[in-house]
């Protein structure tokens, strides 16, 4: 009896070696920049400016993180970004699910009109100036609400969610209605538990978008106390790095951190929450990405 194992040729070995080599190179190119940023964030900023650091800190220190946490602007930016991420993610997932669930019913009055409005809004944009005018008319400029209100309904996620909700057997809703359950109760008790993979996937993508957003803070906010973390990091990168070394009467005051080293510490601190949360959503990601594309 022959074994089912297929014998590989030299060409197969060469191809496997080439694929593995490419994967390793891509992995190193993707991971090493972040690893180096972590190393530099734990190294004295002044020392890092001289170069030559590749794999581990040459002069380890926590001064960069101490300076980051002691700066009120950075601390305020963390709070603003955290608040917009939590509130914005909740509102987007909630309204996206509610709207998509309603539009998934073929008997909805005016469904074609609503779907047409969504498609037009998805493919046609008025541009930044009309968008700014609309935000100003609603009083969202220089207001925390500008971070969460415009993105409460994501049309792309609505369309994906509609496809998923339509794949749910209608018998589940019919049986609940026979038992006297109303639409909101059916949605909360039956639909939402089934849609957990989809909603979790939307939540992780939306939260990452909020956490990394800087565009709205740059164009629609002038109040420093409302600046986001991503905007402050971008502004720090744009500023020239200056190191202060003051020597007078034999007394030397050395500042070990630089704006760049503090910015690297802020970047590492900003990425950490995403890395900490992602494993808890990972089991939903793959199912959630594909579940709305297949209709049962």
C-alpha cells in the first residue's frame, strides 16, 4: 500500500526555499522598524542621536516615558484619543448595526430609496470645503463631537452588515414574533448574539481608525486641549530635534531626552493598547471578514 505523501522534486525545494526567504525578509522589514522604535524609546535620546543602536539600548533609561507622562499635553492627548476611541467605536457599531438590520428587510417601506441614498453618499463626495461648512453649521468645529458624530454611520460596514443579516434564517425572527417579542427585543436577544463575529470585526477596525486618526484634529480643531495623540506625534516629527546641553562654571546639566525620543515613547505607548486588545478579538476577525460575503 502506497503512502499518500507526494515526493518533492528539486524544483519544489527551490521554490519552498524562495518562498520562505521572501517571508522572512518581509517579516524582518515589517517588524524590525517597530522593534527599533521600542529600543530607542528605552535609550537616552541624546545618546540615540549619535546612532549605532540596532538591537538593544546602549544607555537604558525610562526618562523618555517619564517625560511623556509628566507632559500635560501628551497626557491630555491620551485621554482625548482614548475617549474618542471608546465612544466613537460604540456609536459606529451601534448605529451601523441598527441601520443595516432595518435595511436587510425586503419589506421595509422605502428600502430602495434608502439604499440609493447610501450608494450615492458612498461614491460621491462634496469635498473638504462643503464638509467643513456642514460641520460648522452643526457646531462641530472645535468641539469633541467632531471626532465621533460624523463617523457614527459607516456606509461600507452597513452594506457588509446588510448582507450578513439577510443570511440569517427568517424563521428565527418569525418564531420570536409568535412568542410576542418586538423588533428591538429580537434584535438585542437574537440578532446581536449571532452577529458577534461581524460586530467585533467592525469594532476592531473602527477603534484602530479612531486611535490613529489625526486628520480631523488637524483641520477641525484649534483648541490644544482637544488634540489627539496621533496629531501630536505628527507635529513632533515635523519639529526639528533639538538637544540642550548647558555647561556653565564647571556645572553640566544634561537633558537625556529629545523631542524625537519622547515621540518614540509616545508611539510605543500608543501601539500597546491595540496590541493588548487585538488578541481578544482575533478569533472573531477571520470569521467576521468573510461572514458577510456569503449568503446562506
